[in-house]
C-alpha cells in the first residue's frame, strides 16, 4: 500500500449533526477530541472540520447546511435515531472516559463492562453511549492482548 497523506490515518469518518459547531465543542469536552482544523463560513457555519483523537481523524459537519452538495447525508436525529455507522475508539482509562462523557451529557447505553474472549484472543473493558446528535459510540480499554 502507498503511504497515506501526512497526518491522515488509512480510514477516517465524517459525522453529520444538526449543529456542527455545537457538536465539535461537545465532542472535545466529552470525548477529548482535539480540533485540528475548523473552517467557518458565513454566520459561523462550519464548512469543514477535522477532529483528532490520537492518530484517528473524524470530520464533523451540519447536514442541513450541506444538502445541496450531499443530499444523502442526515444526522441520526433527522432519521428517527437510525445510525448507519457506529464508532469504536480505544482509550487509556475507560472508567474515567465514561465518567467524563456522562458528566457532559452522553447517554450511557451500556455501563463499563469487561468482555473476555479467552486466552487466544483478548479482553477489553468498554462502554456504549449516545451523543447529543444521536450517534452511537463504543469506547474500550484493552486489558489483555492475544498471546503470540
């Protein structure tokens, strides 16, 4: 495979919210994302954004403001809460991460729990939550990796 552009992982995702600016602030406060780039247009409209978490990158936009360019994009709140993708992120301390997300208003769907897939596989501790835009997220901490 050819190398990716500098600063970009091989896979990234774009998420759509009713208000991208509010979503960006919330994602940074609740999940510890960092704004790498935020291009604002007329009236503070988000033209493009890039948020990072470690080496991961997500882009956040307002679906309604991009209807002409992306008529197929919708936030979960625009389609009755449906999600066509979910996001999974490894964190260093899942308990602290969950507490911070809860304090910021995330709906915790599954409390932190340990999933052990046996000695040949791995063990993780993770939780599931829903952000204010209706996107489902899973955050996990690796407890044990497979034995080589």
